[in-house]
C-alpha cells in the first residue's frame, strides 16, 4: 500500500505538470490554441493508459472518456470513440480536424457559450477552456477513485514502472559542451526575426457558428 502511494503521487505530479504545460502553451502571446487542443488530447490519452494499465489505443482512450469525461454534465456529453477518431487522431497525425464539410468538430477558444453546440455545417464546437476544464475534472475524478481502488492503483503503478514520468528525464550534457547564449534583444526590443505577437494572425479563426 505504501509503495502504491509513492507511485500514485508521482503520477499526480506528472498530471499537474502536464496541465501546467498545456496552460503555458495556450497562455503564450499567440494563444496557440490548436497546439493546446492537441496537448489536451494527448493528456487524455495518457490518462487512459494509467486507467487501463495498457499502451495507448482507441479502446483505452474511449474507455477513459466514457467513464470520466461525462461526469456532472447534463446538457452535453463526450463520445469517446468519436473524440478519438475525429479529434485526437486528426490532430496528432494531420494537425487538422478536417475540412468544414464532413468533419466532426470545430475548434474555437474564448467562446464558452458555443461549447458543444453545432455550427452551420453540423460540427460539434469545442471551446478550448471548457474542454480543458472537463479533462482536468476527469483527471481529478480518476485520481480520487484510484486512491481508494486497489485494482486501479495496481494498473497505475505498473504503468509508471514501465514508462516512467517526465520527471525521470534528467538532461545531462556531455562534459565540455558549450551551449550558445540566449539571443540578446535588439534596440527595437525584438530578439529575433519573428514578428511580434500583434503581427501574427489569430491561431483559430472565428467560425460561422449557429446562434
């Protein structure tokens, strides 16, 4: 039991670090929402492996979504298989969710009122902040259950022992390697040729959504 609690805490730290990295990716000057959606999908993928104790696949992802992502929702629900095929897979492999007609999801951010409604093409709209919150709540629910469920703990421990967590990856540079210094800001305040955030287009366009 004591040994299980050690690995449970390691996994919870990994969960907190994962969520922090997602928030940093989204909270940057460009609000990189497409990349942040992809990270949330991968986060759910990871949680599914802990829950099942197996390598990631459609079944582990779907099972976690169906068992934990829908708790407390009365107005909408997530279909794990659909989310896996038309969000997770398309983002991971194509960095896209398909064309307007024929795709299943439309992605947006800072528009909570349209979350899980339909746009004019019949796609389900996912608002990033809601999606992240739902994934975070699902993770909290899973870890709360794992504290009391020995079978869940056993699968989680086996997974952490097999795959480790990000805190296991410690960078050790070869002796004598000199790393370049960070670029210095120019007189204009820019450290590189990358245009300032104000010159960059929004990561996600305003979709023509249904009222």
